[in-house]
């Protein structure tokens, strides 16, 4: 039986209006560039972190630590209100 869900077998990067296969080095460099740009443009207004309330406390801690220390943004939500 063929699965209706597709798995990614390689990283994808946006090239204009389409996604194309890329190497891991290119994909990580692209992601790093976007994060660096967000931090440079005042991360308090250009970056936010969403984490999951079903994740472990450790995972949510790392997510908020990354947002606050690395990105310089207090915009963190883990939907723990519910």
C-alpha cells in the first residue's frame, strides 16, 4: 500500500517561487543567513519562537534560551496556557 504522505529525502531551499533540492551545507547556510538577518534587523520585532506545550520542559527551555540569548528576542510562546 502506497503511503499518501511524502517524506523529504533532501533539504529544500526556496529559489524564486519554487523549492529545489539543496545540499545540507547550502540549506544550513541559508537558514543561518535568515536568522542572522532577523537578529540584525532588531529581533524584538522580526523574530519569534513558538514551542509546543507537549514538548519536554528541557526542549521548551532550550527554545526560549535560543530566542533570548542567541536571537535577542523575548518573543517566546509555548502555548502552556491551556
